[in-house]
């Protein structure tokens, strides 16, 4: 575990800013992960409470890009406090982070922020360079390459793989068991996979999440080098999550926690 203090960036490092599911665990934030490599910094999601953790590691204006996996609030709500920091906080530069939203995401986000806009003739999102990513394409952020796969979720959602210099991390976003997500994660160094349903839970109707055992099965299908479980609730027992994942996957397994740093050496 990390104490959250700023340190020199490893060659490829993931900082967990939020590891909770939609109901935050006490003292924990919702989904957000900071990937740093080759002098670049990319965020996967920025859920409730995660911006405070981001500030432990990097100034908001030094984030190169933010990629939102899907438009459920626990994955993007802290774009609002980050916006206030970028507009009114002490800054070292006027750089605008690129905000990559899924198809249809910009309209939804603008409708939300219009509800509390209080600055006449201003664009609430002007502090960001707002763009829509193509899930069938790839993005470049410096030397980082990002690719996507649609997940099985209640609304359109996209897993994302980030790689540079032969190292990679794949983030499942929210998903039920999905062969396309496993394919995206093929051979990845870190498979950061949700475990919303706990050790071996089930959903009563339409699928949109996985259990720890199902996450392990996807990691095995992907032949991922390491499985990191995340997006879990307060009722989950860490040892049980790990045990169930290992029943389906024989590689290294751990459970993410806020302000933990995952390094690929």
C-alpha cells in the first residue's frame, strides 16, 4: 500500500484513485485510475471522491488526457470539482486536459452541468478539450496507445487498454463476462477488472457486472499476467475475493485499494 505521497514516476505505473463500486466504501472513492508512463499521465474515469486522491499525485493541469469509460455517475462525477480546480485554483500552466468521452457522452454531460451553470456567457467545460473517442479506433497520447472494446453493461460502456514500450494495462470498466473484453486484455501486464458482485455473486436479470470468480475466468481467458480486482462494495471480504478469483485463474491476484500504486517494471 502507498501512503499517497508524491514520488518519482516509474516507467509504467497505475495509481488507484478510486476502487469502490457505485456505493463508495467508507473513506474510499469511486472508479478512477491514473496511468503514467513515458512522461504522460492519463486518467481512466474520475468517479465520486477521486479528484481529492488525484491531487496527491499530480496537478490537474498536468493530466494529459481523461478517458471516461461510460456515462454512469460513479465513473465521471468528479469532472465537476476538477473543473473548478482548473478554472479557479492555483495553476502552473494554462494547459487543458483532453477529455475523451464515449459516443453520446458530451450531450449528457452538458445537460448535467447546464443545470447548475451560474456564470453567464461561459462554457462550464471550457477548461477541458472535449472530444468523443471512436471505440473502433485507437488514441495516441504521446507514446501511449489506447484501444477499446465494448463491454456487456446496461448502457454502452468501453474497456480500454493502454500500452507503451511493450508494457500494458487493461481496464475492464463495468462489464458482465465478455469475450471481447478478454480479447482486449490478451497478454496484458495488469488486468484491472471489476468485481462488483463480490466473491461469487449473481445478477437476477440482465447482466452488467462480474463476480471475482468471473473476473478470474476472464483473466485466464486473456492470459493476463496479473489480475487486480476493483470496483467492489463494503460488504466484500478481501480474502474471499482473492480466493474465488484464484479458483478460475492461476496467475497473481490482488485486490485494489485507494492510493495503491501498481508498477510494471
